[in-house]
C-alpha cells in the first residue's frame, strides 16, 4: 500500500508542482495574475488528484482481487493526497525562493483593493495586509498554509473515490488475457 501511496502521490504532486514552478518563475516582478487564476489552479489540482482514484482502483484490482472497503480506500486516498500536498507545498517553496514576483505584496494589494471596494476600514485592512505579509515571510507559516490549499480537495476526491470504488461492480477488474 505504501508504494501505491508514494507513486501516485508523487505523480499527482508533480502534475501540479512542475507547471506551478514553471509559471511562477516566468512571472516578472511587476506581474498581475489573471482574475481566473484560482479557478485554473483548482482545476489543475482536480486533474492531478485524479491519481487518487487511479491509485485506489489499481490497489483494489491488483492487490485485493477487485474488492476494497470504504475505510481502507479512504485511507489510501488520503495518503496519496498527503504526498501530493507535500510536493505541492515544496514546489511553492521552490517558486518562492527563485521567482521575481512578490506574491505577498501582490496579495496585500488585492486585499486593500477589495477593502476599498467594500467600503471597509482601510487602516484595519492595511494592518491585516501587513500582518499577513509578515507571517507569510515565515516558511513555517507558509508551508502548512500552502499544504492546506490542496489537501481539502484531496479529502473530497478521496471520499468520492472511496465511495465509488468500494462497489466492486463499479469499473470491475478485468480478467488477465490467457
């Protein structure tokens, strides 16, 4: 089971991590991120986390003879998601170390603009943005925050995959050809 977790989690992590590194390293210092960047990022996460489904199915079919209970399937999916999340967070740390673009400053500007548009207290928004920038500079804060961007998606994919694949009639294992 461990090899399935490491293999499929690594593939999922690299599917999202490599494009993220390449994109973030290509950003100029004064870049502006597209407004649909969050949607694109979560879509790529879903594609990458399809390895949860693949991993559970392969383990069910090859190691367990086509039958898996919900609990073990969920744990397998969560393990794959955790490995993918770890690689995703490491990829972001690599990006942060080498990219010219200052993400925390960009994020602070976005928060300030949203506060202005909503008519909120700008002084408080500025203080919150400055606090975020200070906290985000610490990798011990940033790494778990980055991990928590992808892991809830992994939990959802794991729940759905375990629920579907616990039914041995759902995409049943194929008999080996003679």
